[in-house]
């Protein structure tokens, strides 16, 4: 088969796959992303799917999307807008056209654009192009369903299985347009359907037929090439999602501490994949307990921590609410514990599949009494590994609960990751008490970290009792003494404060002083970095200060904040981190840029906002 | 040194903490029974003192761990089963005991309680049932009888109580026993049986709250009437009771029936033999649900059935997977699956 015309080279491109939630768009997008990563591009992905597993077919509510941003340059976000939209039905087109760049390409399954399809998607007319004003877009209406049926008519598969393969036809078309090698995807079929050779063959054929179809129609004059990235550091790479990286970071911490990993969790979107990934890792001795509820998740973890495992629990906002009381117990008993909160839209059940950063205050303060915990956040899918590792290190070495905040966007998103070598990670040294230690006192502390010793049941000569009632300063026995209570409240706070001495200083990307400092935390890093980079390339005095460590804040925070004319705190909530900074550093004026739509920032809106601020508006 | 377990006395299990239950509270007797049982358990199972962990929730009974000189964890309200589960899974060599009350286990902690039992985690659960909330000063509990007048039910409760045995067996419990606080000897014997049982053992201890529900069990605890109103079950023995050992239980249709041996044509041969090991829960459920005055109250080990335990299953599965695993360390994991080189 001959390619019709030349190949145009691009630095980057974003493709969005969309269809019914049963159309397999998440898989299609993932295959495209993986093929591109293996080809050598930098990649960032963004799954955008509904809470319903199968909403009514063909409706807007049931549209599932997956955006993939690939580049020969560094790619920090999944892209605000896409260059190509694949829409498997009228609803997908209607729901996603707002995410397509003006003049971009739309590939749609013409077979679904019938009266029924239009009606279900709530169109007023039977002409999508006119109704959605698509005259300026390159719209390719391809009879994807018909062609898939034709392609597989001799496959021996039943009609349902044949129609289900139409996503691979669409993927084949996209592979042609972006000049992707298909061997990675073919290998995927071979592994995935090892026991069903007929399915392997059918998928390969549909993929190839989609590719050939795109090559043959006149509607696609150009193909595009995105060369392998040259700026990625040398080494061995893999693709990783935030949730997988989180799970692996926790396992790494357990390995470096020489302790078994225990995870007690209750399934909750979008955190469930952490529990699922850990459940797979019995090969590394990981024990997982799918608890009867969120409370049992954290309480089994606290029990496991008391007995000497590195214990974790994973959840999302509503689950963190349920864990509040038990978190207080972990504060009181001063046991190591990592709680991962993959934030989603709230309050209440909120927007389970959408991203938000509105659990910060809950993480910092959401407990009865004076109950400080360490709070840290992860900035990107692959950064979840280091963040989870650090959470584990702090929890175990400082004998404290640590809340790790990720969010739905980085948890489900994925990117290529330069595989680290565990030799480069520090050993974790929990303050385990030696068997038979003379004069052991449960609440005696080391001077450096103020951490109490971790004396494990089963060890001779260390029997002791812990619990939720206030403890004597040294012996750990019950104490209602007023002065003792004050001392204990003070020391628990001081212990968390002391963590500051063990975390890295805060870094600034850009200049050490200037007109505008953009401040962010957690999963907004990629978008903020792109926006700031964009403005800096235009000569603007803008820098980025993006926080991973939230409680305690790094030592040099005040110093950084004092060096810029304007500070703007950008977050996907109503201003929780801004208020936290106000509380800690009252002398500065904080501007805010907030968004609570269940969506990440777009680079475009950030750049616009920063420009306004720079112009003094 | 290693054989300490041979030589413990009850004194070894007493902590230096002052016991703060009300004078006359049934908990004192239970504490003695446990401290009496533990040297026996240690000897039989070869456990040194450091292997014991006592976990509790909230309530009067939940102060218990402070009074036993072992490892202890005083948890939060209702969550003792979950905490105990975590302890046991983390280190299956420990002997884990949960101390809980009717409010802690059956109201706020009902969910964890039934799921611990369903999983058959190897924890010994001592359920102190005084049919009242003591620590909050006298509100009705999930086991208070219908119509019970308390601070929060001044006109009598309008809700049906749980029968703990029924709940335990309904949750697929494999071990259920019942005892009475004042019978230290029986309680102590049952503790040993509970400890020896591999899996969740629930021991319901009928316990008197001297302040807020005094006399709830007088009808069976007084010496004069006890023998006629309770039946102490022993596996393999006839279900006979009464001062003169002349009463017994027979099966009549699908129900149990109390008969007098030698009357109505019933002889000793007709009396049922207690089979605690029978996996079929039918008779166990009927025994656990017997209520006075129609029946005697059943004490002793009512159900004691072997099955695989959660903690063993977790350990075995991990070992099984590890045996042939290709991934042996985190570096292996990170480098598994699709990878590529950037040169």
C-alpha cells in the first residue's frame, strides 16, 4: 500500500478518543499512548470517564474519553485541546468538540450518525456539521461499523464480538495518520488473548484494515510524524500511571525498611487501583486486606502497624472522612501509617471520576482534638512513586501517620518514566526497639526526631499497652493529668514540626526573585509548569514554586515568598492552600486562581490569568 | 528461658495498673478467669507471655488490656475486631484476644464483628454482655430485652435485641461458647478451649453491671436456682441438667424440648448428645437461642468446628505465589512488563 502524499513533521500532537462507555475508548487510548511511548515519544494521558459503568447507550452522560498527548519534546500535560478527535457516536462528538483545536480533525463513525443516534445525543437536527458549526474542522465521516463488519465477516466471530472490534478499526486509522508502528499493539493482542487465537487474528485484521482504509481515502492528504524525543534522558523507560506508581513506591519503602507491607483498604474511585496493584504483588510478600468498610481499612492497618508491618490504607475524599477518628488513634498511639487520599470532586459523593484538590483542609485538620499529621502531595503520575516512598520513610522513621494527597488526574493519567534504580534510594531506619531493652518506656523519644520507639508484640521484655486515651509522657500509661496533657499535645506537634529538618528545601523554577511567583501544589504541576515556561519564553518575569511537602512546609518557604512582587496561588479548590499560607505567613498578599469544575487547569487559561496579573489587572 | 510458658502463674498476667471497675462489677471475675486461664493456655500451646496481644474497643470491658501484663491495644469504639484482624494478619504467630462489650461489638462495631467472624480470623473474642451501656451511664444496648426501661428508654425499649449466639452462627461462626461471670472455673475452662480453637472464637460472657443493670442474670446466677436453669454443655456428653441431673433435652419435631428423664416415656437413651464439632449449625443455633423459662440457658462450648482461617489463607497464598515468582525485589518489579531504551 502506497502512502498518498508526504509526511509532515510535528513536535507534538494530542488525540482524544471518545465513545460510549462500552466502546473501549480507555483501552484504545492506552494502546495509542503505549505505542507512542515505546516508539520514543514523551507521553501524557488523561482518562475522562463517567461514573456510570454503562450509562444509557448513545447519551451524553455515557461518553467516555481518553486524551493522549505525545511529543518529540517534553510533554508535561495531556494537552488542553486536541488536534484529532475520534468520536464513535454523535454523543461523543457533541460532548467533546469543545476540546478540539479550531481547524482540528474529527474522525467519526458515520454509521452511528442516524436518526436514533442524533436523537439519543439530544441533537435538534440530523446534521452534526451544521449544528455544531464544524465547517472549519476537517471532519472525516467513515462508516467504521460497516467496514469492521465487512472486515470480519469471514472471521467466524459472532456479530457482537465483531462490532466490539470497531475501536481497533478507528485506532488503525489513527496509526496511519500519525505514522505509528503497529507491532507493539499486535504484541499486546498476542499476550492478552493468548488462549483465543481467533480474537488475536480478528483484532490484527481490523487494525490493519483501518490503517489501509485511512491510507486509501482521499480525505486524508497528509500524514504526520512525531519523531522520538531527543531530550529525554538516556536510560530504560516504562509507562506508569499514578496509582501504580503509588503502589510501587509503598512497596519500595517496605523493602528499604526491611518490613512486610500491609494494606487494608476498601474499594473507592479513583483510588481502587492502588489496592488492586498491591493485591497482585504477593510475589513481593505484600499482604492486602479488602476490608468491610473504610474504617476497617484504616483500623486493620493500625493493628498491622502495632504488630510491626509497614501499614498503609488507600482511599478518596469520602473515605478519608470515615477514617478521621482512626487517624486520631494513629496520632495518639504514634504508630507509622500512610493514608493515600486520591482526591476527587466533592463534597459527599460529588464527582467520583473527576479530579479536584479540595481535601487539603480535611487532610490537615479533619480530626477531633489537636491531631497533627504529616501531609505531602504528589505532582505527576511518575512522581507518585517518590512521594509514596517518602511518605513511608517519614511515617516509619518519625513514628507518625502521613497523608499522601494525589488526585484523580495524576492517579489515572500515565507517562513514560525513567526507571529508577533502588540502589539510589536511601535505607529506611524505623526506631525498632531491641528485644530485652532494659528500662524500656513506650513513650520515651529520641532527641533528633522526637519519635518514640516501635516495640513489636512477640519481643521479649517489651510488653506494653497503647490506646486512644491520653498517655503518660514516658510510661505511656493512662494519664488525665492536665500538665501531662499539655506536654503531650506540645510534643506531638513538635514531632511533626521536626520533620521539617528532614525534608528538602523548596525549589523555585525560574528566577529567585521577580514580578510574579506562581504557587501550586500536587497534581497541577504539569499545567503550571507549561504555563510558566510559556511566559518565560516570552521574556516575562514569572517563576513557579510548586509544593510537595505541605505539613510541615519547607524551611525556606517564607524566604521564597518574600522575593516576588506578586504571589498567585493556583489550585483546584476554593483557596485552601492559599488560606494555609495566609495562616502561616501572614505578612504576604496572596492572589488566587481557583477552579472547581472537576477538570484540570488548561495551560491557556493559566497563561491568560498570569498575563492579566503581570499587566496589573 | 525459652520454656517460660511452662511456669506461669496468674500473677504473671497481672499488670501494675490499678483496676478501676466498680466494686462488685462482673468484670473483676472475668479478669481473674482470664488470668487463671492464661498459664494453662501458655502451657498447652507453648506461648510465652510476649506472644499475647489484648485488643479492645471502648466501654467498661475495653479497659481490660490495661490490666493484663501482655501487649495491649485499647482502640476506638467498635473497631477492636478490625484492629485485632490487622495485628493477626501482620504477625500470625501472635495470640490475639479481643475484649468487647454488647455495645462495642454489636452496635457501633457490628460490621467489623460479623466480618471478622465470616473471615474466620484466628482471634479470641470475649464478648462481655451486660445488656446495658455502662460507661455512658445506663442507656439500653442492642441486647437489652424488649421493653427494658433505661435512661434513653424511659417508657421501655421498642426494639428487638440481638441474640449474640444467633448472630455469630448466622455470620458463619465456627466457635461459640457462653459462660457466666461468677462461674470463674467454667469461664477459665472455656478460655482455654477458645484459645485452642484455630479461627474466630466468640465467648459470650453474661456479665452483671452492678450499677446500671444489677441482677440481670440473677435468675441463673444464684446458687439455689442455677442448676435447674442452666445447662452446661460438653462435647460428647448427654444434654442433661437440673439439681438432680434428671432433666434433659430431646429433639421434638424440628425443635428442642425439655423432658424429665423417667417421665412421659423418656429415658436417658432419648437425651441428645452434644456434638460441638458438627459443621451443621442447626442444633447449635437452637441451643444458643434457648431462653428461660421455656428452656435452660446453655453454657459451655456450643459450637466448635474446624475450618481454614483467614490468617493462614493469607500467609499460604503469599508463600505460594512467592515460590515461583519471577519478581523477587522492587528492581525486578520496576523493570517488568513493557520497557524501552532511550539511547
